[in-house]
C-alpha cells in the first residue's frame, strides 16, 4: 500500500531560469532567495525521502470539462514557453512518468457523479513551465530520479472540487505501491503590474513590488497559517483570498491539502527562501513534513 510522504507549495517563477547576473540585475544586485531555496528544499527534504513519484499540480495547465493527469511512461524534448520565449527557450527535459498511478487516480472517479478525471498519454500533449522549471532544482540525476506526474487545474472547478481531486489522489496512492510527494506548483496572490509600470517592479521586495498592500498582507497571513499547520484557517480564508487572484484559482494548494486530509491536516510548514515579489505576484516555497 502506498503513502504520501511529503508535500510542498513551490514557486516556479521564470526568474529561476535566468542567469545569476540577470537575476541580480533585476533586484538591485541581490539574488532571489527562491533560487537557493529550491536547491535547499531538495537537499534537506526531497532527496532524503527519495520518493518513487512526484505529483505536480501545474497551475499553467488549464482544462475545462475535467481534471486531467498526464499518464505517459516517458516525456522528453525541448521546451519553449509561448508566454516568455526569450527567457525560457529550448529547455531540455526528460521525465519518467507513472502510468499506474495516473490511471489509478483517474479510476477513482469512474463511479462518481461529482468528479471527472482523465488520464491522458497523448505524445503531443503540451507540457508547461510550472513542471519544467522545477526539474533542474528538484529532479536529480535522470537515471535515478523519481517518476514525475503532472496534473491540471480545471478552470470550471471550485474549492470543493479541488479538495476532492486531492482526496482521490490519496485514495489512488493508497492503492499502488508508491511513496509520493505532492508539489503544488504556483504562487500566492497573482496580479501583474501594467506593462507601462512593469519594469519598475521587477525587484523581490514584497513591500515595494507586490501588486497591492492588501495582497501583500493576505499573502503573509496565508504563509503564517501554513507554517503553523493551520490549514483549516487557510481554507476558511480562501474565499476572501480569491479577491487577490491567487494563481491557478488556488487549485494547486487546494488539491495538495485535499490529498493531506483537508481541514483536518495539521502538517506544519518549513519555509525555504523568503516571501518575495515577482512582477507583482506573491511567491514562496513551503515544505510540509508528514
């Protein structure tokens, strides 16, 4: 019987893929702590666990009529972002998938009328940078790396749907012989600066560069509750938090916490790197020990 052995809210921001020189040039000579934070998260938490499979809830992969899980045995190629092709172009990736877990996850919804999950292995299915950008930091050597499975954000889903999607992931994991880590790949508040102001706000200081002071305060409140293991409080605050446009409809966190037991989860968080602004959005890495 399998189990979920760890989980994290992780940022996938494009600046992670830039050179140190460029990262520092955007931030008054300082490097983003998110870069070193991901490396430290792997060293301290992910690598020692050596999970069989990593499940990534990908906030750039939007689906409409159902949740989708990538069920490929292998995905490899070169990735160029349609959003930011100057900064993320021809990035190589090589990912071993987990068809058994993906199929099991989809099958948990087969006899339900309140959730729909598809497992798709089409070789032309696009891949997105909330998955790709984590690989250089968290994947490790390909020959010994964990399997990686990406899951979508259903844009017609509400909070209860995401929580159920996560609950069904936990049921699927229990059915297969896997030790699984769940990564909620996305940010907190997620509103960008207008184009004419954008280049004045590329620094990391949240007090200067988060889109609004109210969003900054809401992000900090969310982070404090996550670190304290008050996931019931996070869920209670989520409807109010949505006015700040959380990335991916906050489906990445909601799916992750659904897999960990929802409001009953009391897993405390460990933060790697600081809470930072990226182009107006709120970003943090928070690991949850189980």
